[in-house]
C-alpha cells in the first residue's frame, strides 16, 4: 500500500470527545473515527481487525473448530438447533463451531460453541479454549485476567479507563465482578450484653439510612438495615427478612443462594398490601424475622454482632429504636437453624478478606471486558432438545459451552497496554502493517530504491506501507510513530552512497544502518523477535 492511496487521516492534536487514551490514540493514528452512528473503522483499523481475526481462526481451527455462519438473532439457539440436526451419536462428539460476526455490542466479536457428551469433556475443552484465547491476548501485549461472574467466567484486562469495577485480592489470585465477589469467613457472634435500655425514637418519614443517620446523629455502621423479600418455598415460609449493616448493600444473588439452606427457592423484593399487613415497611426491625411465624431471618456476619448498641427499625411506622441487642430483642430463636441463618449476603467492599486460597484483602480496580466463558448446561432450543445416542444407545442431551471475545475491546486494550508519548506500539502479529518505508524525499534515486524495496518486501510476503507523500521527513517520522508500525526503514541520499538504509524498531531508540541487499532478511528476523516478545 502507498500512503497516498489509502485513507489515513492522522491528527496532531487529541480529539476532545475521545474517551480514554486508547480511543484517543486510535483516532489520532487514523485507524478509527467517531460518527453519529457509532465507531467506524478506517482501512488500517480494519487491517488490525483482520489480522486479529485470522489469529483466532487459526487457533480455533488447530483445536478442531469449524467456522460457520449463523442467521441473525439468538446465536446460542441457532447453534444448538444446527448441531441438533447434524449430530446424533457420541461418535461425532465433541464438536466446536465458531463465527466472527458483528453484534449489537461490537463491530466484531468471536462467538464459539462447543458440544459434548460429558461434563468432564466440556471442562477439558473449556480449558483449552481459555488457554487459546489467553495466548492470543498475550500476543497482543495484553495480560488478561480470569474474572468470576454470575454467568461463568470473564476475560478482562485491568485498565484505569475501564467501564467495569472488579474486586482483586492482594496476590492477584482472585478476581471477581463486584456483584459476584466472595469473601473469606468474617467473624460474628450474637452474644453480648445490652449496653442500655431499648429506646424508641419517633422518626417520621425517615426510611432511608442517610435520613436516619442525620436524624439520630449516628453512623451508617451503627445501623441494622432490614429488607423484607417475598419468598417462594417448599415449606411454610412466605417471607425472608435480610439484615446487613447500614453502610452495606444486600446482594440478592448471594442472598438467594444462602436462603436455599432455609428451604427458600426464590426471592422477590416486592411491596403489597399483604406485606404491609405484616411488616412496617421502611421501619422493619431485625427481630421481625424471628417473630413473624412464616418468615425466616438471614443476617450478614458484620450485622450479626452482639456487642454493638445498634439502631434499627422499631417494627412500627415512623419509629426506630436505639440500643437494639440481638439476644434481648430476638430471643432464643436466634439459635434455631431452621429460622435463622448467618451468611455472606452483601456486596464485597474494599478491604474485605479475600476467599482462600487467595491471600490478603480485596481491592476495587477498573477493568475492560474482553470476553466470556460460560458453561450453558444442556443444549436446549425453543422447539427441541439437542440429543445424541450414548455408547449404550440411550438418548441424552448434549452439553454446551459458549465462548466470546470482543475484538474491538481487544484492540483498545492492546493500545492502552502498548503505547508511549509518541503513539501506538503495535505488536507485530496484529500491526496494521509490519514495515513503513520512509523516503526522506520521494524523488530521484531515493524514489527508485524505495520502490524496489517495497516490491522486494511484497515478494517476501512482508506487508509494508510506502510513505510516498510530499512531506517533511520529521512529519513522516512522527506519523509513523503515531500509527505504531513495528519497523521503520528510512531511505535517504546520504546512506544510499554506499547502498545502505536506516532501520529503526518502534520499541527501540536505536537506528541501525543495513545494506540494501540485507533488508528483507533483517526485517524478517526483527519481526520474528518482535512477535516472540
């Protein structure tokens, strides 16, 4: 490609609207543009995307994956229906299919599915695909982390400009979404003598923690926040009362999981006349969970402390109490395992103990979502189940895994990881071009040699761009560094006197003089070294 023949509008100044360093550099380097309809890829951005796609295709093909093209719509359902029509025996398993497509969320995403006869086989394939995706991200200069989520595992990259918040242990051994992060066991005990008489306080219309804190001049850490959930259960339990400390938030998925130990199968935070007949909503006290016959009580460990003079709801509209004591107010039912449970039911926060085997405490960090790995269980469609005949001839449902990678997010993460004050430093495997040929003046013998080198590199299957612009050398060098080509070849009259050119690697300050006849060999060796890095 010649610079003058491609759409490559570099910018000297950073655009004001670009969010984050990666988008800023991609816009300035002429790889992407923001339009009213969204992000658009320019030719060199498309080349990066194509190289990344080719890496993924090769990697998944090596793992016996086959590329397909599914109809628009629910790709999971379409893939399951497709396999259901083509796979009928265990002898045809496992199967892996994938496609690289445009989605509503991204200009380009890898979506792969695997189908298996056993959980063990699904787990093995999941590990292989996870390793393959991680290897490709490493090639792109990205150090991915595996993050626990409510829907399986996510591949992320830590980023100060990331849209996601995750919790990370000190040693990096545990990473989880904020709403899914677990903690190590936190000490608790309901035991403790009352510190003062129970005092009822009139708190008209003060239903929120911050309102009660201001009204009663207390800290959120001194308040027991109590929420009532409508419960579905196989036993006579209609309500679940959840209690956390005032500065914490109830985590409904954690609460739902914990409540299963009390026979509760599902929860809903709802308001109804029936609910208000039994509970003073906005002023519910923790002891309501023990005093209402068809209710159960679940308490977070930080709230299950008997040596605190708590502020809590008084179970009477417009009233709270001071000096709430668990044993005095809730009684012996606290010891009934069918009635009361202490469990981790809140969002994890900064400083919580990390769950073993990770060490240290949890810290909040920003991250960019790159991909997702999910085990979907049985392959079920709206119209049929994907079944196969096992070795005994019995019909069984296929097991299915889903794997995603957002290629545009990968491109951004790569740039954020690999850049300096001059521009992007593309890793060789996905650089928009491996080499930029930069004639000091594109005329005379310099033009002749530049054209010859361009042709020779093309013959050697080394992708290069020839900067044939009528521009100052300094401007060309700055643009080359901004775009981030791994290798720049400078061609000028001075070095041509003894048939040499200058070669500079983007990630090194050194400039080397190389004989013209050795350029292709030198470049190929340099690209191989750059790819290994």
